[in-house]
């Protein structure tokens, strides 16, 4: 595989950052995850952390170096995360379970598979245009589908942030799976929380990521979204990827962009993971003490272990 990838998460104008993002890859497979936590105190962050750790942990165990059944992997890992979050709330006798939206994308053999619950989105951008976008599990999306409100009205609707599917809570989540989607060289994938897509139009997002260098393009897009979000800008998180290898290029031996990550020489059992530990993101402002953070890390780890094999 050969690809360029860049991820960033910001607090925005909120007190804490309850978003969590991660990506990991083996020689032949790549996983990206974005989770947007919801809940009082620091529990939204806990829910999001459980989600990304559950999925990346499953990838680290099962990528050998491919995932045998991508759709099963995505659905089962998200369901395990859902049950682990709910179990955490029971253990701590919380009055209301923390929740998180989640979107995850797995790529192998130049095919993308994705799954989501809630309104964290995945975009497939080809030739500078959005060709695929996940459908939000939200009240506002249902109103749009019914023709009750327009897209412009949805952007300002007071219930825009209300979702009907998420991980955590007593209700079984609706985990929506994609179709198998072949990728072409130059395709862009963007996974992001509503703090990014909410303040910008799809066309703006696609144009912003159409540059040559994701390390420049992503922060510039984040600046725009944060500025447009104003005094109440939400947490903002995104993982952007440019796919550099198509079937034709693999067959011909073309290497793709010089700046891309190449996994060609990785050992079968090697996994590379980028995941910030709970409470340790340098841009994250938290009222938790170091002891609180260490205790939460251990509780999260113990909770996840119950739902993994």
C-alpha cells in the first residue's frame, strides 16, 4: 500500500476535547477511526476513547497482515465498543451512560469498507468532488429525507446535533455498513466529527483537501471550520488520506507520490498505530489530575478487555 495521511484534533471553543481519533496500518491493511464523545464531566471523552481503543486493538490482533472479513470486523468491533461503554456506565453507577458517535474506515486490496453510527462522517473525494458521503443518523437528516426542511435550514436547525444512533447507552445502535468501494490513485478520504463538517459546506471541504500537501491542507481547513464555528466552535477532529496506489499501478510497479507512506517492506506482523492516550493529547485541556488520568486509563483498559478476544 502507498498513501499520505494526516490527522488533527482541536478543542475549539469548548472547555474539553471529547473527540478521539486514531489510525493504524499493517503491510496490507489500514484502519482509520473518528469518535465524537457525548456526556457530562469527562465521560464523553471516556466513551470516545473506548471506541477508538476497541477498534485499533482489534486491528492490532486481527491484521495478519489483512483483515479476514472487513465488514464483520467493523460491525463486531463497534458493537463491542458499544457494550464496553455501557458496561463502564453501569460499573460507575452513572445516571446516564456516556455515548459517542463513531465512523471507521478499513482499506485493503485497494478497496475501502466503512461503518458509522451517528453523525461523524466519512467523505470520498474524487477529482476534487465529493462522490460518496455517509448519511447522518440524526433527527435533522430524517427531516431532510422527508422533505420537511432544506439543506440550508438543516445547517441552522436547533436539533442539528441530536442523533438517534450512537455507541453507548441502553439502545442497540444502528451501525451502518458501506458497500465495497474500489479506490483509484488520487482519491481522498476524510473522516471527521461535526465540528469540522458542520461549519463548512461539502464543496469547501473537498476543495480544501485537493491540495498537494495534507500537512498544509488539513490545518487550513480546520482554521476555516473553527473560524466559521464562532464563539461556540465545537471540538474539531479529522483524518485525511490520499490513496496513492490503484490496481493498475500495483500491476505496473508504479510507486506513486514520493511523500507517501509505503508499507511494501513491512514485516507481516508489524503494526503501526497513531493513538493519543486518554487525557494526554497536548492540545487537550482537562480538569483531571494525573492520578485521575492514570485511574481512568486503567479502568478503560479493564473495561475493553471484557469485550475483546
